[in-house]
RNA sequence: GGGGGCGUAGCUCAAUUGGUUAGAGUACCGGACUGUCGAUCCGGGUGUUGCGGGUUCGAGUCCCGUCGUCCCCGCCA
C-alpha cells in the first residue's frame, strides 16, 4: 500500500504553522471518541500532536477514525490550526495547535499493547523485556536511546578533535583466561579449537601503539561470561582509548576534558577540574572502598591509638593481634533505636565483622553504649575530636583485621547513607583513585594476581620492591569513579619485554605459558614498543548515571536478565544438531539431567 | 554457588485466622455522546492464583520441591 509521506513530525508543529496543511504519521497513543468529534494523540519519537476528526472536515476520515485503537500506525492529512479558545493544553509542547483532519490512512493496525505506552507505568521488568520494542517506544526510553546516541557521537567528535583515530579490533580473538570467563566460539575449520569474544581490546590496542598509531579510540563491545548485576551485563560498551608517550596526567587530561564536555552539554553541569585525586590506600582507609561515594560524609577514621590502653578486652586483643579499630560518626544518630542498632550490628556481622560497637551521645552528655563501662572520659574527648561530633550523634566502631574493618565500614557507610537519606540528588562527585597495588595475594590459590591486569606498569619508585616485597608494589593504574560507581579504569602499560616477563613470573605464569598465551605481545614489545597507556570508560554506566537511573539495562536496547537470557528473542537457545556436528561439538548434559 | 524480595485477569494490585461463587482500577468488547486531552456515561469478567507434590472436610493463603524475575554476596584480570 502506498502510504502518505509525512511533511512534519509530531513534535514539530507550533502556532506559526497555523495556515499550513500538513501530513503527519505516527502511532495513535490515545483516542477520545465523543461521537460527533474524535480526538487522537498522534505520537512519534519527537512528541505528540492532537488530531481532530469531525464530519465537517471530512466525513470519511471521521468514519475511519472510529476504527482507530491504541498504537495503530496511521497517516493524517489536514490543516494545522490554533486550538479554539479555552482548549489549549499547556502540558504539551504542541498544545496550542491541533490538526483538523480531512484525511486518514490506517497504515497498520496494532494488537492492544500489553501495557500502556507511557512513562508513568510501573511495570515488572519481565514484561518490559518480553515486549522490549514497546517498552522502548515509551518516551523516557526513547529519550535514553537519544542520549546514548548523542553522548557516543559527542565522545567521537571530542576524541577526533584531540587527534585520536577510531579503529576497530577483532571480535573473534584469542582466549586469555585469568580474569573473567570468556565467551567461546567454536571453530568449524579447526576442530577442537575456539575463538574467544573479547573481554576488552586490551592487547590489540597495545599492539596498535607499537604500530605507531599514537592515539587510538573505539566504542568497543566487551563480553564477559560472569554473573550479572544492576550495573553489569554480559556485553557492554566501553569508550576505549590508548595513547603513546604519555604519563597518567595525559590520560587524566583527555578524560577530564571528555566528561567536562559531556556533562556541560547534556546535563548543564560544570565539572570542577582537575578532578579530585585519592590514593587507593586513602580510599580504603577513609571510605572502605576503592570507589568511594563522595556525595555524603560519614568518613571512616582510625581510632586504635585512642584505645591503646583500653580496658575493653576486644579492643586490646584486636590491637595486639595487629588489627585495627575504625569507625564513623552518624550525625543525629543518637536517636537511633535499639532495634535499628541491632539490625545494623547484624548487617556488619553478615558483612564479616565480629560485631558493631555503638556509642550514643545523648543530649545533656549522657552516654548509651554496650561498652559504656570501659570508656574513659579521656577516650571520649579524643573520639569527639577525631570525629568532630557531639551531643545527638552516634559513633559506630568496628575492631577487626584491617581489610575486614575497611569493607564492613565501607558497606555500613553506604547503607547508612541510603537508610538515612543522606545522598543528595543531582550531585556529581568525580574522583581519580590512583596508586592501586600492582598485585594482590590470592589466599585460596596461594599466588599473586594482578589487581588491574597483567600488563599494568609497576610504579617506577617501587621497581626494586618487585624482587623483595611484591605485595607492596604500587601500580600506575587509575580508576575514574563517579558517585560510588567505577566509571572506568586504566593504566600506563608495561612497554619493556623484560618487565613484562618479570610480572608474568610474579603471577606464576612461567616462560612457556607466557610464550603460548602472550608470546605475540612479548614479541611486539621487543619490536619498538613506545611507552603507552590508556583507559576504558563504561559507556553504559556513564549513561546510567547521567540519566539518573539505577540500572544499565535502561540504557541498553535489549539487555539480558540476571540469568543472561534475552527475554525478547529467547536466547540462548538450542541449535540444530547439524550445526553442532559442523562445529565438532557434542553436548554433555550437566549431572542429574 | 549462597542470602533476600516478588510471582493472583493483558497490566498494576487486593483477598480477614486456612472457609462458601477469587475482587478492584485500568486495558479490552458492546452501546451513547460535537471540544476532549488519564474524556465521560451505561452494560459485559475475559482467571491453569507460575508449575508439581503434600497437609487438611476445605489451600491464592500452610509445608516440600521446582521454574521465572529482581536486589545483594561470591565472581567480575
């Protein structure tokens, strides 16, 4: 069927257009049938226009309009005219006009939608994902897609202007276990061999630096076969970049400029530069996290020194065993109930601590605390000093191993902020976390693991420690954090083959293994690799935060569920046995089936 | 792998201590209506209470198992 070509979009028309004739097409969002006169709201991605069908304008169109239902696709012809006195709708952009229709074409009818196509609907995500094309048709979702388009485009333009080349790297690549689980693709031509889908373009972009590309970027799809979260999908998109002959400062400069432009142009927010810097050690001590949320206080303090002489056995024994006493002050927390404090204590136990010690500083100087008897006046004075707190506040202390105290208080801090509603809206607190340790010891496997990845350069000042005390070696890795979310991470890479070998050996990757897995990289490093480094920013997380959302699924067109299923298409699914045969694959059911 | 929440009409939800024929709003269907914009008015319930088993005179409700979905821990170089 020949359909009428539209002359305008549904959100376009304004009062000055009143004399013109137009053709609009779109979806019938709502029909208001008054018998003699019928109104419809006609929608497309630009907005909504009211169309009026009256026998006076076109009897046939009016007759056909009676058949219209929600989400029919139609074309409408008519005159744009100002709305009659008193019927202007100030709630919509086109509210001063309407289209007085003399022609109507039903291009495609629609089944009744399973849910109304509007933003206010509070729907189960399962339903949204099953009919994702309808969910995406909602204005708020189309807005998210539009933001994504504009941010991606602006990032491209920004990086282009900074001299970066956009370069693609393979999707079918080599499996490099260590790190996340790979998605594997069997090779038909090479029985028993597999490609891996990339977890990141890491090694390719490093080789591009060896090639002399100098400045590379890519909006790279990255795949990891790990469990999902609200901010983690099996596939996500990174703004991935790499530069040659650079120090961390050069990377910071580029990235800060990028977020500055994006937040200014799309959020109207001025980012204060340079962004705050914090070492990993400071972050863990003060916030109990390597991605501190700086939108609120509740900073963690070390108070072991105050209790050096404490009569409280738990404090004394913890300190003697090399543990720490840390805590935070909750402003106004003295009004917390015993029940709330018990719940918080339970929360800390589940997080791994022995317990939570609280001290309520009541009005009039009174104390309430399970350790009231052990507390001296001198200790209290110093606690008030350290936490700058006083009457009406509550102190919460944890005595434990340093790592445990950090993570428990870090989680407690986030919980308190959420429970007590201490997190301000529309605040964007960026920071760089720097000086990550290079290695972390894995107790279960009795070996070191790379904290960032195995290609991260050790801190130049700590090179000697590689031999003597690997655990204390800092790396030249950095994370960009926004509001407690890791937006991205990167590092200066190792560009010397012998340093790379050394790090491999610390990671328990022997020469043969290094050769078989990363031989191509080692070889590249020996062919004139320049000093280089880069970063990858999670585009989905960035958009989620820019749009004020709680899940990256809302900025991804067809996301997977927590079990990594696509409810729209039903993937993953079984395949034809012939396909498996082609790939030399046999299915072995898991035990018990 | 573990902990927690949810699962009743197309959608969002209700249903007393385990009690009779599982309701409401909305959507949908039929009718009326010439200025609505969440149109209104009249009429209509369209259901495998996720699935399987158990307890009971009787199960949406209790128990066991299972499936799905969401949040978190582990995991995510």
